[in-house]
C-alpha cells in the first residue's frame, strides 16, 4: 500500500497545524461559529445532533494494521470506545470534543492519515473496489488511480468551493463492487483494442433526492491523461454547475439539464485548451512510483486446495457456513479474500469497538500482508489470506463477534446513522436495521433467501443508499411520526438501477413486517432457489408484492 | 476595506463605481461588466486606468478582446462558497495571458488566501484590520502543493522528480 514520503508527511502535518490555529481562533472567540463552520468542514468536523462528529479519510478504503490500531486508540481515548465505518470507506467518530480535534488529527498524521476533504463542497475521498489487487480479471489495481486522484485533489486551489460535494469511484474489473454508476465521476479501468490501459469515464451518477445513473462521457481515456481530463470536467462543472439550489447543484443535474452530448463537447474543448496551457498530468515516472506501492504482495506458493481447509469445513459447521458466504476466490491459488462482517445480528451496521479494531489490526498483520480494506457496504476485508489459515482466522474473529456469516445476505444491511445521530435525518435508520436483522436471524433462512441487499436511509439525502438497495427503505417524517417508504429493484453494480417506490409508507413497526412479506412473496413466487430476488422482481414486476402488502387496496378496488 | 497587493498592505487608488454614479476621469475606475459593455468606447477614452468587475456567471470571455486595455479585473465573491472566480482567475492568467491585477473582492476570508493566490489572484480586498503578516502566514501555511496551478509553486510530483538529481549531486 502507499507510504508517505517527506512531501506527503509535511503536507499533512502542516494541514494539522493550520487547523490547530483555526480551532484556537474559534475557542478564543476570534471566529464565530458561522465563520468557523466552513473551516471545520474542510477537515471533516461536523456539528451533529448531540456532539461534534469527526470523519477520518481512509483513502480508497485501504489501511495497515498500524493505522487500524491508531483508529482503535482514537476511539478509546477521544470517543466512547467505538467508531463507525461509512459507505465512503471512511470512519466516523461520533463524540469527539472540539478541543481534542487537532490532537486527533496529529495522531492520525503520525500514521499517515488525515481528515482532509471528508466534507465540504470539494472532491471527497475517492473510493475503489475493496477487492482491488486480489481478484482475477482485474485490468489494473484501481487504488493506483485513486491515490493519483487523492494527491491531485488535495487542497486543489480551483476546486475547493464547488457547487456541491464531488465523489469519484474507481473499479478495475467489469464486475463493479465500487458503485461507480452512482458517483459524480465513475472510472472503469479497461483496455482498448490496441491493448492499452485507460479509463471509461462516466459522469453524473448520484443518489440524494434526484437519483441518477451515470452516463459515459468518454469511452476510452488513455491512462496518462487522467488528471487533465478530470480537471476539464471539474472546471466545466465549477463554472456551469447550478448554485441557486443546493438540491440541484450536483453534476448529475448539469448532465441532465445540459445533455451528455453537449457536456461532452464542452469538456473535450476545455480539455484541449487546458492541455495546451498547463501540465496537469503526472509524468510516467511519478505514476509508476505510485503504482509500485500497489505491486501484488509476494505470496508464498500454495496448493489450490488445502486438505486442512477442507477437513476443517467438514468438522466445523459454523466455519463451513462462513466460508460459503464470506470467503471469496483470490487470484492466487491457495489464497482467499475474506469479508469481515460488521453486521452482527441486531448490531449497528458498520460499528466496530476499539477492541475489535485492535484485533482486526493484529489479524491483518498475521494473516493478510498487514493490509485491511473498508468496503462501501460498511464491512471490512482481509484481501490476501492463505486457505490454510482460514480456520484459525475464523476462530479468532468468532471470539470477537466478527465472524457473522452474512456477506451480501439479507442481514448485511447498509444503514446511515439516521436520527440517532444525524442533524439532517427525518427518521431513525439503525433500529430498523437492527429489527430486520433480528427478524431474519436464522442462517438457514438467510441462505434460502440468497443474495438480497437491504439499504436504509433516514432522509432523502440517501446516505444509506436506499435507491440502489434491492429493497430500499427511506425514512420520512409525517407530522412528527416516522414512516418508511419501500423501493424495489435498485442495484449498485455494473447493471446499476434506481429502485422504484412500491406504495404507501409503513410505520416503524409495520416496515419490518412489510420487508418480511416481500421476502416471503419472493420465496413463494420464485421459480427455484437459482432465481435471485432481483431476477424474480424483474420477471414478476411489482404486482405480486403489492397484492400481499396492500390487501385492503385490492379489496377496495 | 484594506487592500493587500503582492503580499503587502497597499493604499487602494482604485474606485469601484456603482452603475449609476458619474465617473471622475482622474481617478482609476473599476466598473461593472454591464457598464463596461454599455459605455465601452467612452470609458476607454476617458480612463487610462480602467478595471472591470466580474460577477459569478460573467466569464473572462466577455472581456477577452479588451484585456490588454484593462489594468484590473476584480472578481467578486458574493459569498465565499461561490468558487467560480477561482476558475475565472486561472482562465485570465493561463488562457488569456492576462498580466494585469486580478483582484479578489467581496467575501474574501483569510483561509482562502492560499487558494486564491495559487489560482492567480495578486490583490485582495480584505477586512479592515487584517495584517500583511496574517496574509503571509496564511499563504505559507502549506508549503508545497500536489498540483500545478497559476502560481510559481512547482508541484510535488515535479519536486519528487528533481530529488534523485539533487541526491546525485550531493554525493
């Protein structure tokens, strides 16, 4: 993984000192809260319902054991002993004090981390496939481009006051685990007919109150022009993006109102001009310097099948189940990619205690090349585990409540913090996720249901990605009571689609029953266990689900 | 309002005219784009020192043909959150080759000086009481930059590239 050189280290340390000065000016009263707000937001510090919230960047979701241990230390020292992993592969602390914030950032800088641009109307943390560098059919590790973008976008003098926040995601395979089609810019690394590596560039995806799927603005951009092309897109957006209404300010609205053809023409013209005027792109040597940090780890040769691994699965039923859901094929024989679920039954999605973080740091060092990933699904990944080690790893995870076998099953729910923490929320998300998870606690039942992604947002801003949930749940407030609207058919992969509203909303008790009714309807109506939930919804349409959910309507009609 | 130009507190000899205010020919004048368009020829005849103020949404293209006759382009920040003028400043410098003063006016805050200076601004209308020391400290808070912009900083990737050569020379 990437390591700071003296330039990176100095940059982050200076940013900490700059913020320390800003906090001191706030605490002394020199700055009003109004004046301080944009400054703290540029360093990921929000003022939430009950306290400050600090969002720490985990660039493209990759971190070392040492870094994870530091996150644990911060949780223990400055928070209430836990942290919350987010859909942007970051971590949030919900209870730090303003006075402690500079010290926390200093502790982060010591392990090559920061909170730069984790909020504000700027280019946010670039996200990437959490299985990067570990799976077959990858054209190039997407973290190389992500790190290139991280550096270029850090304190960018032209793009720090954009119309709205700006999110970029990168995938290196055709099977998309980074949700690139619901980002402001999505990059898909591919080869052209000549075998050269480059990017398909998509623009204008997003969620929020106007969800949209990104459109291709350039089918193939040679790799060496990545930054100049991004600069052209960002400049066009910065000048033309709407600023009259924050809900119409994302680039998706510009794409929608301008049309992708016209926008493409503007971007290409801008790109041509700026390429004559300045040098934005990295020289090849610098790209390769960064790429060298993402060389595949030197994994000791191993047999494709391990007798010990097979035997352990025979003997240990829980292990067998966990392998079935949470262990994925690695590109190297004898190795596996492991999903660590942060979705225990009845737990808070994405939360981890300091002790759990410490343990995972140890396990990464011992079993997975000292490297961890955070997924946009709010779980963790150990990307390079020898199959022979899987059983030992499983037992250690299980001892800490981290071996829930539910990756991509119905209890692997994405949920935003909701009204329990968030100042924007209209309704609670976490308790709904917990209730659904408890309702489906039987693993046999979860296996029977198969892949089913439930995503819950506590307001229309859609931080819980409900638009792209197979079942999406949106919390709304009606005269002081929380209601939940259901959508069906959303997905965030390479066939990304926005879910559609099913019918009238349910209250907090009713929504869990409603989800169960949807699931039961699927189980009854599907052609067999091979027909997934999404396939069944596509074939059946919404009617069978509506008939079961709203029988009184049928009676009235 | 105080003016910081090239890093120093400077007396501002320019006067910003409202659109309906009569111009005094002997005072350097900054006028709105609308007024400049309406009275262009008369203004250029009467004022050796003339500047134009652009609002967000008014791009430098609108005055591209007259830039060599304008001494100041003032870019207004009605709110610090409206960042269009950062692009305009870069376009003035890099696309149009403008060598005159690019002045930040409006909601110009200390924590934006560094971004503004990097984007090509060389003059800043700042809060009364702001010091040149504070300005310099703010623009030097972060020594190096990752990306090339309009200022003279060499991007970090270029400094990195230069490193082996320096190391070799030292040996």
